[in-house]
C-alpha cells in the first residue's frame, strides 16, 4: 500500500490495495494571525511558486485551496491577479499537518 508524506493533500485519504479512495480534505483552520494576501502578477496561476516562497515547498500549493474553499475552487485557473486569499503561517501548518 502507498503512504503519503505529511505534507500531501492525500495523507489522510484511505488507500486500498488497488486504488486511492475519494480524497478526504485536510482542514486548515482559520487563525486570527492568518495573512491576507492579494495575488500579484508573479503568482498568477502559480500557487506552487507562492507556496515555495512562503513555505520552502511548492508541494504545499493545495493549502491555499483548503484554507480558501469559497474563493479558490479550480486550481490553478482561479489563482488570478487581485484575488484576496488567507494564507496560514508556517508554524500553523507545521502544527496542523505534523511536519
């Protein structure tokens, strides 16, 4: 059976012998110290670049979608200029995701 890293969006999704079950979303809690970030030209359509710049890992791009489910729904096409999103701090992610 496959296992996924703690930073993977599939970490809590059950895996059977032959397939990955439907994805179980990982909750990224709202915190009072979340940063409000306005997507600029550098990051348009590139949540992986923002994740790399903030968290040193492009693999954490999915965090923005889990934290902003009403704003971001179609990765990466809705990661557009002037979209306001909430960005969790790295310490919050480490505590929630366990890495």
